[in-house]
C-alpha cells in the first residue's frame, strides 16, 4: 500500500487566480494520477503525471488549465489555473506501484477541496 | 474500456450482511475487478480485488460469477461506519486507467 498526503486540504480562492496542489507519497511509486470530483459526482481522471516528461491528459483537460509536475518518484503537483467557479471540486491524487502483470491497485489521497468564488 | 453497472443506492440494517452487485458484461479475460469505497469527505479506499476466484479479506468478500460478467461485494456484518459510496472498477494490467461509474450509495440503518 501507500500513504498519500495532499496540501492544502482545502482552500477558497478568487476567480482568475491559480492554486497549486501538492501530493506526497511515503514510498516510491510507478504511476501518479490526478482526479477531479465535482460536487455530488463520481471521480474523473484529469491526467497521468509522468516523471521526467509531460503529463498525459484525458479528453477535456488541457495542460494550460491544469499544468502538472512530477519531479521524482514520490511527489507531484497539480495547478488549477485562471480559476472560475466551475472549477470548484475536490481534487484527488492517486498512485499505483504498477507491478508488472499484476492488478493496478491504486491508492488515493484525502483530496483537496477547492471553492472558487 | 470495459464499463460497470451498479444500482444507485441500497439500504441495509446494522449487523446484517450486505450484497452489493456489479455487472460487467464486456469484461475481458485480463481485466481485474476492483472494489473501492468512498466514505464522506475522504478519498476512495481500496476494499478488495479479484480476477477469477472468490476472494476474502478482513474488510469484505468478493464473489465472482463463473462467466465473470458480474460480481458481488459482500460485507458480512454492516456497521454504521460502512455507509459510503461503493465503486466497482475494471482494470486491465498495464493500462493503469480507472474509469469510475456512479457507484452504489450504501445507507446503513441503526
């Protein structure tokens, strides 16, 4: 398993500003992911954070809006840029150790609750 | 990506067993079946996973149909702390991508 922490746990931001969310894992992991959970909804994958290269974004998400960094095997950041009230969501980090040929069990952080006014 | 279908909500009485169903008729031979639950104001928590055989762990049991087109998560004695949204997810080894459905919201009655 893996223990994941996220900072901040919650924030209230003004529209037009940006917020960077940090994800720290207690051990080295293969893959790191960022999800969004809009109010009352299920989770949607934003992107896969790749170490040493650009993140891989899912349909509907772009780098200019959600830049992602992953400088090493235990840390990643997600920035929500030029925020609008529609960006109010919970943002979650998840990781997997990705054992070859095995189940890709993911472990999730506690989430960052973002409110944009 | 293979999809799953779950009932939107279920209720159970405390101390009774709960059977949460999941249909995945388009499952492929290499897809694992994962179950997660999301307690209020928390990130999803891993519950159990399986491939072909039934599985047991300290949290729950997973019963997989012989044709693998459906599965059932079994909580042997529901407690109030088991009230959560339960997600059934198919994963293919090496693709790493999780597609979350709407899940089943379990309500446990005291």
